């Protein structure tokens, strides 16, 4: 069993607080993604699990075992980084087997475990090559192999695909997702890329930087669908989704021409409400029909869909149009209609979700 628990974990570097009030349980065998903007403490959280940083306060447990005071080598955790850090003078097999050699395992066992890791990663034919003779994706697979060969209870991935070009990133994303079907381990994957988070995680934990005034890092934890469909706050609403959720300021519960949303008096703070609607939840209707009138300023054609930027009295909104039979044209006057069951409301002052 290798569930991972953070209990009231905090971390400061000198006077600078980077992690505060972190409470989270990652289930045994789960694949969870930590996502958030650069500098929000994702790598620090991983390094504390691995034992490369101490916690300033609180407790981290793996499989119920407190980690305080345990050296990295006593935690049975393997970490994969953005830079592959392979030894250039060693073969692929030498690189993969290196952690076992350092641990003093017998040569026959090393050979067997290297072959097993190479088979999982389809690196069998490359074991005698050197890193310089491999492509970027193959090098990252060798780095994965060096983690797999150790049979860790926990895999920690720190932005492992950031150095790869876009195509390779997508294919490696798939490979890492397949890995977990062949390997029994708990996996934490760190990224700043919301698409990686949405596509890879059983659950996503969204982190915010304390330096922006958040009292704690963790903004919401849940399945990708739950976070996308019911973001608990503005930070999560803005972070997940591309193009981003449209946000419209409302006075006492009324959005200009978007309709009235009755909100319990106590729920709406003095700062009013923001109405959120995702670009795919707005329909473009003909001028003259009910809704929010606007003028198309810009059309981004992506092949399969259009991102349509519309100037309205409520600001510029982005609409995602998937019906290719009707190409929107800049300058055209239109009316925007949100799907009534797909709007989100947030308290402007607290940033928290308000139920309509
Ligand atoms: N060893 C360190 N000493 C001082 N500050 C650090 C150290 N490591 C990280 N930090 C600071 O902690 C914050 C979070 O860093 P990090 O965990 O690397 O964020 P992320 O991985 O989310 O980009 C940053 O402001 C960074 O400058
Ligand atoms: Mg980082």
C-alpha cells in the first residue's frame, strides 16, 4: 500500500512561505496531477515527498509511514525530471541499470530488471546505444526506465515533457498513461499545462501561489470533469479550459441582456457577482433575437472549429463555434445566447462559487 498523505504541511525558504496548510490524500495506485502556474510550489511539494527538501511544519506519510527524518533512499520513491540527466558515456542499459548498480545489486538481477524495464518502454533494441544516438523522446523513455527499474512504490514526475516538441509531448503523454496499466504504483505528475492535467489525471489538484495572497496553495481537488464543470472558485475557473471561461460582471444578480439569476440574498457579497460561461456554452444567434447583442471583432479558424471574439456591452466574449456550415465573419452583428444550465456564478469579493 502506498497512499500518500499530506497533513497540514507547510514549507518556507527563510522568511518566504511557499507551501501552507497542505492537506491531501493520494490513494494507493492513483494517478494525480498537481497543476498550477509557475512558482506555486509544485516542485517543492514533490521534493518534500522524495526527501530532497524537509517540511517546515506538518507531516507527510507514505503507506501510513511518517517520512520525517528518512533519507530519500529509504522512501522507495522515484522521481523523473524535465532534464533527463543521462550519463553520456554510458549505454542505455547502463543508464537504466545505474540505480541498481549503486545499490549494489548482483549483475544477473540488474540485467533481468533492465530488460524488464526496457520491454515495458520498447527500448529493447537500443540497450547498447549511447544517449547521443537517441531522439529526445527515446532519451525521456530512458529516464523513465531508470525510475521503473527501481520498482518504486511512488513515481513523481516533475514536468517531464516540457523539453519535448508538441507532437512528441502528445505521444509521450499517451505512453505515460499506458505505463500505469503495466506498473502498480502511485503516481504524482506535476505540470503547468492545463491540457496535460485534464487529459492525464484520475484527479487534479489545482495549486495557487501564496505570493498572490492565497492563504493556502490547494484551490480544489477532484476529477477533471468535476473541476471543469463545477469550479469551486475563480482561480480554478480561469485556470482550466482553453479558451478561458468568459466572466461577466453583474450587479445585484442581473447580467446585461444575459438574463436574471436569482441568488439567495446572503450568497451575493457586497462586491456583486461574476457570471462565468465557457466559450462552448454560448450560441451565436441572429440579430434581433433575445440575448446579448454584439459585433464580431475577430475569428480564429482552427480547422475543426472557430474561436469567435465578440464585442458586447459586457466586454469581449469568446465563443467556440463547432458548426462549420456557418462561418462567422468579422464585422457581423450577432446575438449571444448562453445555455441556461451551463452558467457559473462567483462572488466577486471572495472568488468563491455561488449556487444559483
Ligand atoms: N531552494 C530554494 N530556496 C529559495 N526559494 C526557493 C527554493 N526552491 C524554490 N523556491 C521558491 O519557492 C517558490 C516555489 O517554487 P517551486 O516549488 O519550484 O514552484 P513550481 O514548481 O510550482 O514552479 C518559488 O518562488 C521559488 O523561487
Ligand atoms: Mg517546478
